């Protein structure tokens, strides 16, 4: 599953759930506004957590790719050096 689809599904699910909750809850206007405020803060916190998790995973992937790239460069340098040494002899 792609990260973009996850975030989009998370956002849509949160919005739909919030709307259904508002429509089905028999409350006064003040209570509804307070509930909306609480839910919006909760959704923002969850979205922030999701973004932080995605960023952490992306950082790990970039770090892993960088170390593998460094290994590849090192191996290529060894091959080049061996080739130079055999040509000099």
C-alpha cells in the first residue's frame, strides 16, 4: 500500500466518521461545537503522528540507500584499483 493512499484513506475516514458522529448525536449547539473542537484536535494529532511515522520510515530508507550506495562505490573503487594494478604489471 502506498503512503499517499494510506494518508488519503485516513483523512477521508476521519472526516466521514466525524460527520456521521455529528449527525447522529442529539446535542446542543454548544456541546456540538465543543465536540467538533475536540475531534478536530484529535484528528490533527493523529495526522501529525502519521506524518511523523512516515517521515521516520523515509529517513530510515534514505539512510539505508545511502549506506548501500557507499558500499557500491567502495566495491567499484576496489575493482578499478585492481584493474589498474593488473594493467601496470
